[in-house]
C-alpha cells in the first residue's frame, strides 16, 4: 500500500523561550486516502492500551503505599515492556511515542497525558485510586505517578504551553482538575483531528482528484514541480507564500496536503481575530494541531485583509512550524521571519486552450475560431471552464446542437463578477442605434470594436501582443460636455462585443482611509478581469485627476492612489472606458496609457435633426413635428432625450398625440435648467 508522508514536527519552547533545539520530523505510514492503514491502527490501539494499563498499575501501586506488592510492580514493568515490543514491531512509531518526542515530554509529563486519557476512556478503573470526584488533578498526578517533577505544572511546560492538557483554574493549582485536550486524545487513538476553535475559523479546502482528466483543481506541470520541490525539503516546506492566481495557489496548497496525507484548512486573513489574546490562543492551537498532523493551514491573503489581517497572519504562524502556507495573488510583504515566496506563473494561453478542448471533447473542432477568443477574453479557472461547458451541453439536444454564441453567454454567466457594491451592472442595449456622432468619432468607435473583437487573431495568432504578457487590455477616454453620448457609446461598445458593462461607483471605491481605495480598486479590477467585463468610469476625474504637489500627508497618499491606479490600469487585460467632461483635468500619465481618445462634440444642426427624428419610438403617437425648427435649438443628445420624455408625459396626460406645443414646453423646461431662454414664434404660442 503506497505510503504518504505525514510531517509531525515541533520545536522546544515554540512560544519564545530561550531553547534553540532543532525540530524533529517523524513519518507515519498512511494509505492513499490519508488514513493510517488498518494494521498500524490495530498496533497503535494495542500500544496505547498497554501504556494505559501501565499507568493504571502505577496509580494502583502508589495508592497502596507500603502495601504495594512485588506482583503489582512486576505487572507494571511487564505492561511497559509489552508496549516497547509493540512499538518495535510497528512500521512507524505509535502516536503516544510520537507525542512524547514531538513535544519533548519527560516520562512524567507523558504519564500525565496518559492519566488524563485513561480518565476519558475508562474512568471506572481510576476512580477508586484517585481519591477525588473530579478526576485527575495536578496534586494526585504528582503523588501517584513516578518521576514527578514540579516544572511539569508551570505555564512554560509543554503540557500547558501547547495545551496538551487543560487546567481548571477555578481553585488552587495543586487541586485543579486536569483534562486531556480533545485533539490530543484523538491523536493518541490514531485519528488526528483539529480543535473546534480551529475548525470554526477555517473551512476545508477542496481536494484535487488524482486523475489526468479535467478536474475542479488540476495542477499544471510547472505548479507540480514547485510542489515537488517543497515536499522534498527534509525539514518540511516550512512557512511558504504561494503567489499566483487564486485557483492555482489553492490547488497547489491542496496538492501539498494530499501528498502529505493531511487535510488542508483555509483561513481568510480578513476573518482572523484582532485581539492579541485571541491571536495568542490561535497561535498555540495551530502549533499543537499542525504538529500533530491534524491540518495544513493555508491562509488566503489579498488586499482585502489590510495591514491588520497581514499582521494577524504573521502572529499566528511560528516560523519554525513544519508547514504553513500563505496564498496571495501577488507578492505581499508579511513580517514573518523565514517566509519564502514561491511564484506559480499563470497557465499559458496554450495550456488554457488545451483545457477548453478537453472539456468540449469532440465538439471543440467546430469551435476553433471561437476558442481563442474565449481564452483571451475570459480569465476562467478550470472549474469555471467546466461549468460553462456543462451549461452549454445542457442547452443542447440530439437534434439541435447548441449555438457557439450560447457558449459565449455561458462564460459570461459563470464569470460575471460579484463586485459587492463597487460597480453597478448596466443593462445591455444597442447604444449605437441611438447614437448620433460625426463620422470621425464613429470611425474610432468602430476601430475599438474591431481591436477588441480581433485580439485573439492579432495578439495571439499573429503575435503582435504575446498572450501571456502583462496587460494587453484597451483603455479608452471619452471626453466632452454632459449629454453628448459618452455613456451611450460605452453601452454600444459592450453590446457590440457581447460583454457585460459595469459602471464603477466612485463613492464606494474612493475612501478617506489610507490604503482602502487601493484595496477596492484591486478587488474591482480582479473581478472584472476574470469576468471579461467592460469597466466604465463615469466622471473619471475623481480617480484619474492630476497629481498635486506634495504639501501634506494627504497629498502624498492621494498621489500614491493615482500611481497605483496607473499601474493597475496598465496591467488590466480587459476594456476600460473613462469618461470626463473636461479632458484637461485628466493626468497626462493616464493619457499616455490610453489607446483611444474620442472627443464627443456638442451636436450641430445636422446631428440634432437626426436625434429629433429618432428620439420617439414607433409606438409613440406623433402629431406634426417641425424637426427642422427643433434642430435649430442648441441642445445635447441627453437634453433632447429628456425633453422628449417630458413631452410624451404631457401628451399622455392630455390624452393626445405628441405635438409641437408639448415638445416646445418640454424644451423650455430643459433650457431653463441651463439658464437659457427659448424665443417662441407667434404661430408656436398657440
């Protein structure tokens, strides 16, 4: 039966004492599921039973005092000898021996643990000899067990420092009841288990299936090599920061745990406690449970954690732990001595393309022109790819195979980002249909559509922009007065590209607290990038404005925010649209990173005529409208739409068709908002 390594290591005085003893590493034979095999389990139970018998006999003999017979002492020695013989016959050490070695327990300290275990497992045999109704206490342990020493009762002793036993502090120390910690009891019985406090703070990580076919957590070859190198370290991986895509670092961590035969549990840095006392407690429990092989901790860290979360992670992990993993999408400085950052590069374009082909099977051949676009547009993890393919297959039947466009839509539904109030999804509509622009501006919009749609051909197939290089997205600036069609053009671009459009809520992104704005922006860009979404920064001056001279700490941090936004926009792989009413307010550094600039002018007479001719839908009853007359009035497209809506409401209230009186009244109201006046011809006054 194949064996998997289980690292059980812990250094003396892990909590900061002066000892510098080295860590020991023990291995336990486990089967492919990670559970100790049956023969080892039987021997471990037998060994524990023999040690408990020896402990019971020692208590019985000490309780009898002078009446203790040579026979009882002989039986005690026989039980210890039998335990030694059992341990010698086992392929790997029994857990009672491992416990003593890992925590460097003295014979007396190990006997205390066994005494407490015996009370839990068979208190009927102990009750007559302990002389107390509360079970074992430090006092009767000192009196009844051999080789007793007072230092075992101090807070710095392994028994208490690592919470192997719990001491009831309600009374005097010597009369305090002691109980074995539940995870230690499970470990002695051969079933390592994390404490309840640990399980409440964490969640189990998904386990990768050991098959070469597409799975929820497949490990690419380059990631597998990194995992293999970590596992080959003789003292264990130690504290390691896995840097890469979220799914990839999670998969690598799960694979490490699977190779060691130890379950991985996920801790979110943002959810860790903040009080020092609680962190100290968590540090002790992690030191104990990790050293007993109950779990491999994997801390998930991103900018949402903030400095407090990073400090909490560093406090929870002792640098001498045999295994502790931290996953982050990019290198993040954590004040943890000995922490090594290991980069897991993202899968190549070809690897992702091959995974798509595996998931689609025989139907992949019919989708070749589309597959490159899917890989370039959507940053889906392997599980999301499988989900999208399954949804596409479910939409088909034997007679009517699904359309390729439905696979594109399935990707959008799977990857639509959850932006938690940082952005608002704009309903899809054909904005170009209602957009009236001069030919030059419309030509630029068509160029944006072409470049976005043909990235797979130009960037990948023709090699103009390597698909695995940084960034590769398209940033666009729309400038012009309010109401000239900037937002409408953004909607039209998203419609033409068949992509979701999200309008960024600047009030939710920009924060007065230092570092919060960058955290929100990181979350925003990451989610939008994964979903292939179009980001719309309306009134972008608030984020992309010019940097100021540094005259205060506020100015310095504001400039840091702008600099971070510059970097993030440059590395963004999707389409980002910035709109502004005043181009001069935008920082020049942003303009250098913008690929297209579209100036939206105030519409002229010809554009206003076209806008008035198409502003009312066909179902609206229209009386005779003088479109030429209306086109003479200087209004933007947005103002024309507002006036049309008011005119339609007035006509509906009067139960008549929309005519010039209603439209002119609405136009006067619109102009009044701008502080302007409309001269009325005599024939229009009626």
